[in-house]
């Protein structure tokens, strides 16, 4: 396999995890649910995030190397399942990137005045902004991780600072004006008899996704056996604290019914700033969230391009995707293809729909496509552990194996819940059209991947002596 450069250390991975996982837009999404969202965050933490962390730690140590979840699924379930996991994870980002970029475009406008914000539903502005950030991140990815990581690290630091401002704003609002939301026992307890509650729980599971991203770049991490566990454990604590405390702060600042899905954070902090005569408060937070989001998009773009690169080396995708840049040693072809496909997704998302509708549809498609490979990871964790113990002649069920099975099945249950609820049309939508876009679009992307797999597998069988991919 062509060699990639090992340039990532522990702090790089901690900041990478934070900027990749902590998408502050999820605070607005969760806050719209009301106080019960805090209980849903805790359920998602215990039932999904912790099991995913255990699975990633175990599998990255058991099967290190570039490709991460693709290698783990392949080892546990075979080649075709490894391909499906890698393919769906990669193409899910063709829907995730526009989601993150549209959020960033909306937040960026809150740095300026009301005239800036009048462009929020301007498709031309949104498309231009999103394409500019997309190709900036792609260009940095081609130049190499040693360059791209600085924007990712800056994004991680900005996310930390934005979270601190959100927490400070919540405390300030509570001390000066009292809480805008009543936190009673009845309101804190979720109503699981409602489909909307289950859908919110599934969305929160999606917000915790991302720990599996770093190990995809296993070939670019210095001493991954030590760095990945340190970075994972440290970042998990910070991520959980930001999500739970950040949502509480938004609810303290504003009533849940008034929080916008895209601009809720600067909206809340601008309201606080006006009350305490600090008009720059919301603008500063908007600038930090924008930087954090751009850093997060860069992290996802550079990391996920490693999947078509590795699968291309295995010759289940066109071999050209396995090429490295002759000067920078990066999978430039995979990055360019990814950038072009994401650009097409942006054009499709912004044609014939409002910005808000496009945003919701993209979130639902991302849930279906990105959580499917996580189901593989969570089941591979106990299965590979059991297989290894059997090969060593050890007992296949003890305390550690029981924890592995409980964690894997708990996380898997959340994945199933998230996928199912993502297929439920929202109120006010046309069910047939929604399902055609979300479910039909997801099924079409998976079918396209399987066509690639079968074609290149048949080609590989006919030409077993193909030379290794060129570095050119």
C-alpha cells in the first residue's frame, strides 16, 4: 500500500475529535425539544456514545491501520460487508457536508447586521459560501494533513471558546434575568409515548457520532496504539459536557419555542448581549462557531477521503482513487472526486426547496447512511473479541465479554432507532415525496455502491495480476 505520512499526535487527535463531533448546531436542534432534551442527552451518552467509544478503542487496537471501520467490518463479516460499511460511511458525507456547510453559511451572517441576515434564504449566497468553504477544505486536504490539521486545530479551539461563551451567556442570563425555561421534574422527563421524542433521541445519537473518524487515518497517526486511547478518553469528557451544558444554557437564555434550528446559538446570545448592553456578544459567538464549523468540515473531508482511497487500493472501487499525489503524498484523486460529488449534492439540495426543508432532508439522509456502518462497528466489537478469545482457548463469556455484548447491543439498538425514525415524515410534509427523497435517495446511493463492488470484483477475478496502484 502507498505510504502516508504520520503527522498526527495526541493533541491533534483530541482537537480533531472535538471539532469533528461537536457540531454546535445540535444544541439548537436539542433545545427545540425543551428541558427533556437534557435527559435525552444523558440517555444517548450512556446508551450510544460510551458503547461506541468502547468499540472504537477495542477495534483500533485489535486492527490498526488506514481505513479504520472498513478494515474492522471486513475482518468481522467479510469483504462485501466491509465495502458496504466503507461506502455508506463515505457517501453519507455527501449529504453531511452540505448540512454542515448550510449551517455555517447561516451562522456566518450573524457576524454582521440585519442586512447580512437578510441573505439567509438567498440560494445564491448559500451556494457560493458553501462551495467556497468546500473547496478550501479540499485544497488543504490535498496539500497534506500537516497543513490541514492547523485549520482543524483552530476549529477545535474555536469550538471550545464558543462553548465557553454559550455557558457564560446561560449563567449571565440566569443571574440577571432568571431562566427563560422552567426546569421542572415533569418537563425534564421525556414522553416516550410520542414519536417525536424517539426521533429526537435518534438525532442526539447522530450528534455523538464521530469517534470512529480518527482511526480511519490510522496510517497518519504517530504511535496510534497510545495516541488513540488517550485522545478518545479525553475528548469524550469534553464533548459530553459541551452538549449537555450548552443545551441547558440555550434553554436558560430563550424559550424552546423561539429557538431556530440554524441560528439558535447567535440568536440566544444576541438577546443576552442586548439585555446587558454587549451588542458584540452574539457576533463574537457566531464568528467562533463559523470557524469551528469550517474546521469540522475540513476534518471530515480530509478523513473520509481515506475510505475511497483504501477501497480503491483493494480494487473494489476504481484504482485511480488509490493514487497518492507525487509531491504531497495525499489521496488527491479521492479528495477531488469527493469535492465534485458534494458540489452536485449542494446543487440538488438547493434546487426547488427552501433552505430549511433542504436542511431537514439532508439531516435525515445523513442519519440513515452514516449510522449503518456504525451498526457494523458495534456488532464487530463483541464478535471479534469473542473470536480472538476462542482462538486463544479462553472462555468466550466472562465479565469483559458481557460488557462488550451489552455495549454492542445497546449501541446497535440506538442505531436501529435512529434509522427507523429518520424515515418518519415530519409534520406538514408530503409523506410520499419525503420518503422518495430520503429513503429512495439513500437506497439509490447504496445500490450504486454495490454495482461498483460487483463490477470491480468481477474485473479483479479476471485480472488477478494487476500491478499496484501508481503514486502518480
